[in-house]
């Protein structure tokens, strides 16, 4: 029997989908954070439940060949990355295993194989959006970085290795401006102080940068001094906002924005099209892997110039507009009205006239369109983490499209939905994983589901 607070020697034989290493003591499963497959480790058991235990790593007795030194000095304390202690090639293998395991275990697809795992040649500095909370330490000094795992304690971070280098310069400039002008950081316990977060977006293709300060107030004192500091860093900082967020919530941004310098939007190029980005715009954070993921989705879709395409959960229309260049007609559905407004604007900016967008929930819009006679040849699904729903999927299969391409940020709900589609005549025939977030345990997946004729 595994005992709490007792030390054990354990071999790590697998990596769980949350990034923790997996081993066993006398056949009883034990999860150990910050370990790699092949590690021989000394651990202390800190929790024992009916089906598994959790251990704390005390010492690596024999390191795995997959183990590497994390690039980030606060890796163990920060809650952002889960896998920096594992070589990148091993991270990709683990994520491919996550996909295959979910399809076998949850979807019931025995022998399922993910055909390829798309990774990055340089898995650092990939994020085009970084959000730094700002607070005070016990000495009253202003600090900024990221939240510790499972807490709201800010771990000071000088330079995040997955964000663009300039984001750290911007963060530091904001903190210097605050210190020099007596501007206090927000305290979420007392709901006092002004500056809550620094939110930075950078467009990889154009170099344009937007900086947003989320504040617990209506105005930013001596803001011209901040603007000068930011412009001194780089002329590419072309848009500066303050965001009004006076609520007692953990929301990154409030509903109101005030432009205090430059352009209302920055512009980026993705999949050969131009996109305008505002503070609240949804936009994929890794443009390099987004192009590879969406390119793979379109490859699976095999769209011809006679095809009608239905893009469900279309966001700002990135896949819809790329598909429109190949299809006869594209219909996009998205519940977030601002995203649909952006999608329509993006269609106009790219001179695309054969794409139409609906601001409506998928479970309402898809059945309505199918009942009205729409018969899409190709359906593209890119739902949020919770996956799709039976009402939407039932309407889709009733229309008998030739192909369904499912793009997912959560392989567990993807496997569940794929099982439903399989029950209704669609089987997975191709699968690719895409490492949108290197050094984390997240993985994007795209699966082609083709209709099997009786």
C-alpha cells in the first residue's frame, strides 16, 4: 500500500495529458510533476486517492535521455509552461501519444494512428499576445510576470522565452513609468490601485505592436510620459490603449477601451490575407503554426470551385476566407458578434464576396440552415474546448456532406465528438497534430472524417 509522506524510488514510464510524469509503485499509479519518461527519481508521496497517488520530486537519481535544462529560470514556479524540462522532440512525441490515446480510450477507435505531428523549427518566441499581471510584493514594490501554478501570486519574470523579446521591454517601461509617477498597482484583495495588466499584441508579418493597459479606473495620469517611453522603445508600437476594468473579476479586459495613441487597429497577414486586430479581437497566438494547421485543414477538405463550405465556430473568419478562395460559396457561423463583425470586415478588406457570416449559436444556426435546404459539400468544425454538441452534429450528418474536417484544441472532446460522427456514418481517415503551444501540454488536432457509404 502506498503511504502518504513516505519516500519511494520510482521509474517514470509515461507522460499524462496534463504534463505530469507517470510511474507506478507496486502496480499503483503515481503522478509526478516535472519528470520525464525514463527518469529514475526519488519522490515523496503527497496525496493518496483510491485510484492513484501524487508525488513530489525530491531528486533525479538517473536522468532520462529526454530530459533537458529549462530555458526559463522560473519554470518550476510559473504556471505558463509545463514541459520545458523535456526535449522538444520528446514533447512532440508525447503530444502525438495524447491524441492517439484519447481516440482509443474515449472515442473507441482501436488502432487509431495520428499520421503526423507538426512542430516548430524554433519553439521559442512564438507568442504574438502576452499578458502580464501587475501587482505589489510584500515590500510594496511593483512586480510583473505571471501567476504561479494554481494561484494568483505573481512570479516576477524578467523575460518570457515564449514571448517576443520586445514584450519584456514594454512591460519594464510600464513599470518604470508607474514607479516614477507614483502610480499604484492593482490589489485584487482590496480592489484598490490602478494598473492591473499589460496586454501586448504584435503582428508577426507587419511588425506592428499594440499595447493595452488594463486599469481599475477611467483615466491614466500623465499618460503622455508613458506614450513617449513606449515610442522610444520602437516606432513599431503604433497603437496604445487603456482598457477600463473596474470589476472584481479575473477578466483580462473590461468592456470599454480608450485609444490614447495611434491606430485603432494593427494589421497582420495570415494565410495570405490581411487581418485587422483590435484589443478584443480573437486571433491565434502562434501565427507560424496557425498557417500550418489551417493549411492542413484545407488540404484535408479538398475543396473545389463547385463546393459549398460550412465553417462552424468560424471566429474572425480565418479558415472561412482561406476556403473562399477555393470554394463556390462559404457560410461561417460564430456566436460572438464582435468576431462576426471582424469576419465581415476582413472579407471586405481582402475583396472576398463569396463568404457570408451569421452571428448565432451553432446549435441554432446549423439546424436552421440545413432545414432551409443548405447542403454543404464540406463542413469545417473548430469549436471551443468543450467541443460541439449533438444538436449541431446531428444537423450536419443529416445533410450528408462529403467530408467533415474537425479542428480541435481539446483532443478529449474531439474524440468524443468523433465517436458520435462515427455512429452516424463518418469515420476518421486522416489525422495531424499541430504544436500550437510548445512547452505546454496543449495540442491542436485536425481530423478528416469521411462519409462511409453503406
